[in-house]
C-alpha cells in the first residue's frame, strides 16, 4: 500500500450529469468526495449557456471527444461520428437541451425483475426546482406540425412524461431557466458541499484491485485510496476504463495485451443508440434557422433573447416540437418524429459543428424509440473500437420505415412535400442514419454476470467497492432522450444508500 496516497470516502470518476449529481448528494452527506474529470472546460462558456449556440462548439475538441465508429455494416458501411462531452457537465453541456425522463410505465417495463421502483425518483424529478423543464420556443411552423400530428393520431399534449400522454405531440421541454441552460452543473454549484469535494482534472489510468475489491484509483498524478469507487464516465469511457483496469472479457483483454484481473464478458456489450434519420422538405412562407441565423434576422433574434422574449430561437435547440407514435405496443413499436428547423450536411458535424444551409427548408428527424439493435465497445492493441450496431435488427428497420412513411404524411398534412429521393426507402434509411447521441447499455444492469455487468445495487458483479452509475447501466432506453434518465440512475443510486436528493 502506498501510505502517502491521499484517501477519500468515495471516488467518482467522471463529472458528467450522473457524476456531478452523485458528488452533490454524497458531499451533503458529509462524505469526503474525490471527483475526477479529464476535460478542462468548466461549463461556463457562453456557447454552453445559450441553448442554440452549442451547435457551434459541438465539433470543438475542447468540449467533445470525437472519434469515428467502426464501419456500420447495416448502415451503408459508413464510419459515423461518435461524440461525447468533456469537462464539468460532460455531454449535458453540449446536448440539445431536451428534457424527458420517460414515462413510469417504461421504467417498470425495463426494470422488471430487477426490483427497482422509480416512482419516487421520477415524481421528485418532475417537482424539483433544480430540474426546470419549460417548453421551448415555437413558431408558426411548429403549430402546423402539432396540428398535423394530431390529425394523424398523436394528439397535442403538454408533457409526454405524464401517464397517458406518451403517444402524443408537444412543444419540446428543455432544461433551461430564464433562457439559459440549467442542468445539474448549476444544481451542483448551488447545492453541493464544496468543503467535502476535491476535483482532480486528470484522466484516470486504471482502477486498482486488491483481490476482488477496488481500493484505489491511479492517475497521472499518483494514486488515491477510497472506501468506494464509482465509475460515471459514460457509455463509452466507463467500459473502456474497466477494460484498462483488467476487468472485462478475458479473451478480448488477452488479445489487447491487457491483464485479466476479473473476467466479466458483458463489459462493453449491449451498446445501444437511437439511429436518427432526417427527411428534408421545403417550407415556402416559413423562415427556419437557415434564415433566422443570418443578417438582420439573426440580430433581431438576439435582441428578443436579451429582452427575455420566449419566442427567440436562442432559447432552445434547433428542434421545437416532437411526436411519439406507436402502431402497436408502445414499448415495442414506438417511434419518434421531431420538427428540426434547419437542414445541414450531417457528415461534417464532427469537424465543423452544425452549419445551417441557406435554403428555405426544414427537416423531420425520425428514430425507433426502443431499438433492438445492439453494438459494442471493445479494446484492441490499436485502441478503442466503438460499434453502435445501427439497424442490425430487422425490427428497427421496419419501425424506421413506418416512421419515414408517417413523416411524409405529416409533411403532406402540413401542406409541404418531402425533397425527392431517387432510391428505395430502405436504401435511404441505411445510407442516411446518424447517431442520436443517446448512448446507453454498455455496462447494463442485470441479476447476474451471465447477462450484464452490475447488479440492481449498481455494484459490479463479482467485485466489492466498485460501482457504476451512468447511462451505461441502463438495461434499455427509457426515454426519447438520455439526460434525465441518467439523472434518474443517480437518484436511484442515492436512494439505495439513504442519501437525500
């Protein structure tokens, strides 16, 4: 034992949404917390506060980790960008601000057999002043979308998270306050006990095991011992850190030249994401962000924002409204369509951020809400290999094709027409999907090591002193977006340990 290494009650690796929330609650319990974050940004950059402006930094390597996926064999054999946030707040500082935890019925469905009751957690989230969820801005085009959706079977509702309103259409709820992004970085700063938290800005190299107990974290500045280590680095970095620590599938670790300290085959498996396709349409008579972000129109939007007007495009993401449809079982066949007020070359996002085109056009984003397709996070001698596995399950293709047909019907009901395509829909789908950046499941929760990585108590199967709490433990998608479900994971972790939220 390195007797000079500093000790802590709990080490939390990763200061994204889950890590910050865990650190906040643990510190208020009087625990000595060490919080690791490898990224330098502190979340205060102006473009991280103004919702729409995040599109301008999404390609900036200071704020995101970006790498290409493995070739997606079922999606045109393309390598697609995989983006995750860096710095305090993690991906929650560069996401689209959309704030849906998902309906309680979905949690009961996903956690069936794991003895989790999220009722109190979700009720508290919806009533928590630290989790504001006002409606985003909307305009005439938004109203046309909502009216058309109602005519096609998705009635206008206030909040899809509320029982009975899931299959409906709504102006988006966003995590903002007074027009500024307000997520768990703000809650952390306002409510944590800072005297009990030490933040270390450095990458963690590995988690050190003493037999089958995690006792220590090694980083470039030394080692720190703790009573418990909690991994909250996200669906990509969390499994990779386990692997670098000798925890994972023995065969893969051997092949990568890594020691095998704990053979756990499901580490990095079951990765899921929303495979998102956009269909463009012309909308004469309706200016979109393609026009509103240029010249005098852009200046006017800025003036409205400064004056506190709720109709400024700067107050929300580039989308304004969404609709959930289900042709059968809402937990098997549902898909989502969102009105996106711009068009772009999506292949450039990881290099240049979001660059709006100039045509008077918008688009409808489409994805299967509960995809069956699974991919993986693996480690090799050459480095990490990320494979979201888009559209590898035929059920996702069928659901997405229904979504494409419904999207075109929506456009027609709105009085518009989709841009023409010269290929069958399935070919358009496979050649056009991109990540929804809702990565989950790579350390999924299960009753035993034969089907997952952590137990219902968030502790890694077969180990002591090592837990995981982030989006990677979700057994399946819980919502149309992953930010609030990640907070729900942290709140359930705290509830199990008797920490006050």
